[in-house]
């Protein structure tokens, strides 16, 4: 039985979704964030030294990092599903988006989250200064970077219905988090109809809905 060490409101939700798409039996060991710091609980350090999620146990195999977990599950349990045929143009796009999702895409999204939270956590007398610094960092660097990425996603979905081509793949599962987070931090759905349509398509998938039932309520904040 596959066990997913799942942190509430984290990117590990994608692993549950992939397992549902593959129809694999699994159990969820759920961890809650500290309500004040929003950090993972110390119990996760017993599973992985960094105390991060997702982590997957499959027999005596333990896999961490979402992209690596996706690679592992498709390689061992996928039977050729949810990825293009090797050597094709779609396969090259698949590999690119699989790694881009946790590489280039997440950096500006994380910076946006950090700078938006800084003023809220600053001591009272420091709030005006911290707010000014955070606002300058966002307007001068983070927001322009995010716009470039969002425009890029939107343009790519103008080439095909899904990120790796005309068929839904695990690359779309990986890209779901950046696009979901982008919709709360970087763009309005009405301004990016192709990205909005992508979100509507993934939300309508039964496996996506089953994963939410298993993983619990989810906020992209």
C-alpha cells in the first residue's frame, strides 16, 4: 500500500490527484500546519530531514519532492499512462513542464507570498517601513516577473489544450499548482480565458475531485 505523507494546504495535493488518476490504492497520513506560523509540524521531520511534504512510502521505497514522486509513480505504476510516448515532441514538452512547474514557475509565486505576508508579521512600529519595502519589491521585481510567466502559460495553452500537447498528462497535474496559485496572486480569470478554461477542465476531472475529498479542503492563498 502506498502511503502519502500529506501536509494540509500544500503541493502534495497533486500527488493524491495523480494516484487517483492512476487508480492506485493509497492511504493518506495527514499533517496540520501550525496555526500561527503556518509551518509544517515537527512530526514531518521524522519522515524527512527537511520536514517537508509530500513524501511517499511505497513498500521499502521512500520518495520525496513532487516532481521526483511523479516520475517514480509513472515509472513504477504508470504502465505508460499520463505521459507521451518516448522520443516525441510531446515527450520533450512533458519533461520541460514537469520540471518547470517546481523550478522557474514557483520562484516568483513564493516571493509574492512572502512579500505579501511580511507587513502582517512585522512589529507594530515597523509596519510602515516593512510595508513600503514589500510594496517596492513587488511592484519593481516580483509582479513583472509574474506577469511574464502568466503570459507565457497563457500563450502556451494557445498552442494546445494541455501543456504537453492535445492529451492530458501528469505535466498538467504539476502545472496545476502554479496556475491555481497564479489565479489568486497574479491574474484575474476574466483576463486570461485560456488559463481559466484550463482550471475549469482540471476541476471537472473526477480524479481531481476525489483527491480533494481524500486530502481535505485546500487554499492556494
